C-alpha cells in the first residue's frame, strides 16, 4: 500500500491477532468501569454537601458496579463507596438532630 503523503510503501503483512477482539472488548469494559468510578466518586463528593439521600446510594451503587470486572481505578471506586456511606451517615445525623428539636438545616413537621 502506498502512503501518498511521504511517498513510502507501507507493509501490511502482519498476521491477524486472534486475541485482538477480546483485548478490545476488555479495554472497552475497563474504560466503562473507569467512567463509573469517576461518576461514583463525584457523586459521593457532591453528596457530602447536597442531596445526601440521592447521591449517597448512587455513589455506592456505581462504586460496586465499577469494582466488578476490569478497572484501572479500583481505589477511586472504593473511595466512592466510602463517600456514599458517609453521605448516608450525614443524612441520618441531620435527620435525627432535626427530629430532636435542634433543627440544623430543615425541620420536619410543624
């Protein structure tokens, strides 16, 4: 095959790699799980400030999903799970404190 830009002949006589499809699928799975790790981490981090009840379980679920399979960012997924648990702990603390009459950010009931 001729490369017109550099006037060189490029050889494509390499044998086909039988494992290339499996390797590409593994890379795709790792990329998907890496993305889940990042989204889970950000959800857990933002959940510390707002939306604890929604973002906490989201961070836990995505963190667990990211840990299944190949993932180059396993530490970030584990940290996302820990942040999700912290989100729920903060929500429980604020709810219990509000229920005892020491309203922190909101007050349930009248």
